C-alpha cells in the first residue's frame, strides 16, 4: 500500500491496537481496512505472548513478523516464477 498525502487518494480512518489512524493511499478502502485488520490482529497476537511489551516494542515486533512473512512469500513467488520459466522453456524445446 502506498501512502500519500494527495487529495485524490482513498482516505480512511482505521483503528489499530486501540489507536485511531487516518490513512490515505492508492488502494481501495477494502484493501486498507484488510491491511489494518491484519496489523491489528498481529499486534494482539504478539501482545498475548508478550503482555509486558510497551507499544513501541510491540509495533516493532509486529513489523518484523509481518515483513518476515512477506519475505518468505516473496522468495516463494520468485522460486515458483523460476520454476514456471524453466518449465515453459522446456515445453518450448519439446515443441520445436
């Protein structure tokens, strides 16, 4: 999600971990709500495991967890793209 201050962007108020945020971005309001919900859920999940963390540390741990998931998915997508590319080249050679 690209956040922006432009007036032509989608604007939405969301609540994450009890805090209200005004988010402006290029994505649909449904997308922004979904992303905010994921962050909220992850913060609550981590807080259950570490109830003594202050909000800043909780936010950083949440970011680390979410980015870790993102990196794993990105690596998997890249691996699948390479596999598909290899398979496509192999099929093209068979058809030649």
